[in-house]
């Protein structure tokens, strides 16, 4: 699929942020013996960030309806002037 404009920028930024967030030095900040929802905090953070990245991909990949793509405003046809 060929992307242009903001979708291309969105894809690149999302990829870079996803890589940075899922690096081991960042994830090690949450590697503690604490538990959240009965699970180790590192697992909750890892899968939570993964879910956010997937949701952002879905949001960025959605198609807009055809009627919102047109930015030009259509003017009604003008009536011819009558010669009287």
C-alpha cells in the first residue's frame, strides 16, 4: 500500500516510538517485584504498550469516508440571466 502525506509521517513516527518504548533499558524501569492486577508490573507495562501501539496502528490505517476527502466546496449552478 502506498502512503502519502500524514499517513507516511504517522507510520514512521509510530515505528520509531514503538522501537524506543520496547527497548530493554526502558522496560527495565518497570522490572520490579511489584504486582499489578496479580501480574508482575513489567508484563502489564509490556502488554499495555503493545496494545497501545496496535491501537495507534489501527487508528492510523483507517480510511476516511469519501465525502470528507473532498475539501472543495461545490457551489450551486448559477441561473442564466433572462433578457427582458
